[in-house]
């Protein structure tokens, strides 16, 4: 008997196979510079992965994504705790974050190019500014959803601040933090490409720009797939961490 | 039992500001009483009569608006840290942390009090065993029944060896059979360990079964009737029961008139 996990994996694979088949049909109708054949895309993708000089660009982009997300996470966490503890601070900070949220990623790219010289700092700045509001609001939501009952119960033992943070606040906000990472990872992957397209001399975005200049669709697809693969691997890693961390949750036998 | 008061309320009032700005709401109105060391006092009153507010004042979770509340001679709200490990609370719901196993939930208070980890674990295991939960140490709360979860919360309260136990309708969500067993178990543990306990309930029978003394509250909270049941004969118990019913009935009638 096939398990539900295997069924889900097969269904996902079937969807991708249909997409690849449609692409292959298009490649038979249109010229290869518009729709290169699927095997050619796969070959180019593998080539990037096994060629050290090309893989460096993938790792550089991955490093920029993690750096930006980590910076925004730390800053967002601090802001969320400050806002969560003071209504006055909330009144000051929330409108600014909402204002930032409305600024398009491309505008931050332009600001970064005008304001800063160093490429890495520019990218880091863009990544942090575009993901900071989401991180802050998501962590704040998780903090605010903390059970009053559990808070009072814990307080009845008179914990010190750090103990309260360790035993109650961290486990309470952890599911929210993991969700925030998953959501922001996708956003960050999109933003980093824009940042690299405009102002970097390496990375997946820079390579995509080169493929566009060479009019190499197979190369563009291969580099795009690097980013997609990276996001999928990290998402799966976060899912695995989440499954382990939230193992205490009851699961209904009836599938949704 | 010594006659030294361990909990003392002197004209304590608690007034809440209504969130919609329509004036104030008096939850506790010049409440005065004393509870001595080793006593089990049942506090009885209808829902919304301010029992839980009184409970929160004793627990140091809320501050009295006026009057003097003292627990072992100290202000439970202002001298919050003084009471580390001195008060154990069994709440209405089990309030177990869902991410902690039964053992880890019992360990919580001990960890907060920086007890040596080996000793803490031995204590937590011993309390789980005493409450009939041996073999369930690694179970998460969702895998336990309501009665078992409440047993874990009792073990958590007793594990820190507090001087005072506060219980806010701890068995009200359980079926009568389970509640009766747990009540008996609770009284036995309080007596065995020589604790002082304040037991809040809205059930007359439960109050009379548990309490050495029963305090019946008016709405807002102040004492409408008080009786000592420790060592009382059947005749006194019947008389007390009738009197409590009369007071609660009069309360309900007053509330009905006010509502009407």
C-alpha cells in the first residue's frame, strides 16, 4: 500500500513532468533561442552545479540571501520585542515599518546604488530593508499570540526575565519565526536577483544579466533553476526543523 | 494547626476601569479575612463575584486598588520576587505547556527556581508517581486525558514545595467521578505535606468537602457568610449547608433584581 507521503511526492512529480513536457513541445514549435529543449536546460543546470567557478556564483547568492535574512531577523526580533513591550514605541515604529513595506524592492536598489559604494553592503542593505517589516510584524504577531494563561502560570513561579524568555517566550514565538523564515526566504530570493542584476559583479542575478546579453535562454533557465533549487532545499530544511520542533502537536488521523 | 495568619486581607478593594470608558467596575469591595497556617479554606461564590480577582491579588498577579493584602507578612504584588517558590497555583484549566512532556511540565517550577537538575528530575518523577502518572513522563499534554493533565498541574504546583497552595476551581472542567477522586487526593496531599490552601469553587458540595473553613462571597467580593467545618458534626454541616444556600439564593435574587 502506498503511503500518503509517497502519493503527494508522485503528484508533485507528475505536475513538474507535465510542465517539462509542455516546454518540450514548445521547443519543437519555436526556435531554441526562445524555448531550448529540456535536456539542454538540464545539462546546463548540472554544468553550473559541477563547475566550481560557476558554483561560486550560486554560493555567493546563497550567502547574500542568508546574510540579509539573518540581519533582518535579528533587527526585526529586537524591534518586535521593543514594540511588544511598549505601546508608545509601537506608535513610533509601526508607521515607519508600514511606510518601508510600501517601498518597492527596486527603489531600495536605486537608493543603495546612490548611497553606498561597496557591492556587498549594497546588497545586504537592500535585503535587510525589504524583509525587515515582514520579519518584525510576523515575530510581533507570534509574541502577541502568547497565551495569557501560560504567561500567568509561568509568572506564578516568579521567573527572572531571561528564564521567562527561555521557557515561555522562545517556545511560543518559535512557530511564528519558522513561518517568517519560510515566507521571507521566497521574497529574499526574488529581491537578491534584482539587487544583483543592477549592482553586482557576481551571483545568480549577475549571471542572469549575462545570459540576457548573450541571448542564451538555456543559460537563463539553468541559473534560474539554481535559485529555485536553493529555495527548495532551504524550505525543506526549515520544514524538517519545524516538524522536529513542533513534534508535540497532535495530528488528526483524518487527513485534511 | 497554628493560629498565625499566613494570608491577611484588610479592607482590600479592587476596581477595574471598564475598557469602553463607562466608569469603573468594583470586583472586590473592602474584603477582610485571615487564613492561618495549615488551614484549607474554601472560597465559595457565584461566577463573577470576584473570587478570581481575590485569588490574583493573593498570587501577586494583580495589585489591590486600596486596603492591605499580606501573605506571610509581605505584599505579594510589590514584593513579587520574595515569593519565589512560596506559592504554588493550580489553575482552572491545566495550563500545561503543550511543547513540554508531562515530566518537563512538572519540572518547570523547579527549573525556574534553579534547583539542581538531578534533584529536580527526581522530585518531578516522584510527584508524577504519587499522582498515579508513572509511565506517562514522556507523554505530551495532548496525549493525556483531562484528569491526567490536571494531575500533572497539581504535581507541578506541589513539586516546588510551596508554603501556600492556591487553587482556582481546578476540577470544574472534569467529570464528577474524576473530580471527586482528585479532590480527595488533593486534600490528602495538602494534609500530608502540611500546606496552607485556598480553594476557590462555585460548588457548595465541593467547598464543604474540602474546606476546614468556608468563606461565601457577595458580589462584589466581600464576605457574606463564614463557617468553620473542621471537626464539625453532621448537624452543624447541615445547618451550614442550608445557610450557604440561603446566602447564595439571596445573592442570585439581588443579581436578578439588579439585572431586571
